C-alpha cells in the first residue's frame, strides 16, 4: 500500500504543477495580447509602477521623454513626441486621485497638444493619450462613470512643445 500512496502523491504534485503552469500560460497570453494591442511598447501600468523609482513621480519633463508629476493636486502626464505611452510611476502619481474618487469626487482627464504638425493628428493623439490615462485609472479601480474626459485642447501658452504634450487629471465635485 505504501507504493499506492506514493503514486497518489506524485500524481497530485504533477496535477498541481500542470495547473499552475497552465494558469501562468493564460496570464502571460492575456498580458501579451494587451501589450500588443497598445502598440507593443507600453508596459502594463501595474508592472511599470512596481519597477518605478519613487522619485519618478517628481521628475521634470525631458524634451522628448514621457514623465509624470503632481503639481497642486493635478497629475500631469507628459508624452514623447508622437507617443501615447505613460511614464513609469503613473499608478503612484494617481494614488490621490483614486482616493478622491473613492471619497465621492470625479476625475477630470484633459488632453492637450502642441501646435506643431497636423492639427487633426495632434487632436487624435491627445485623445489617445487621455484614453491611456483613463485606462490607467480604470486599472486602479476607478469606475468609468467617475471619469470625465475633456476634449483635447491646443496649448496656447509660451511653454515648450514638450510641456504642451500632456494630459492633466484633476478632481471635481464633492
């Protein structure tokens, strides 16, 4: 009988190992499909946040690199030219917005673009950037009906083009 008990234990270990491998394969496939559908260059928000340095949320916008910072309660995402990829640290930067929504407020997501190039393409890219931020909020548990998207606006300020390529997230309501 001891052989039979040993065989049962081996079969159970094999079955559990196979089950875990199958689950890992499914999760990897789903993540791969999501990354592929977003253009293949953007890491999933949760992974990007886990590997981000704490100082990344306060880094200034480089001329042509994605970054994120919080100024006076407004989360500002800056984007590389022609890109809609969120900077590392997005989840950390949005933490106060998520808390505010949990307290009954709404998240207002506003897209901006610079004045260079084709205006229609810029407006579409600003929209895609705002949608990427909306998706990050949804991943963090914010209900879609608590997120308000504002139409992309061209920045008329005297700032740089890198400063103009941004999405701002603020709280409204009580």
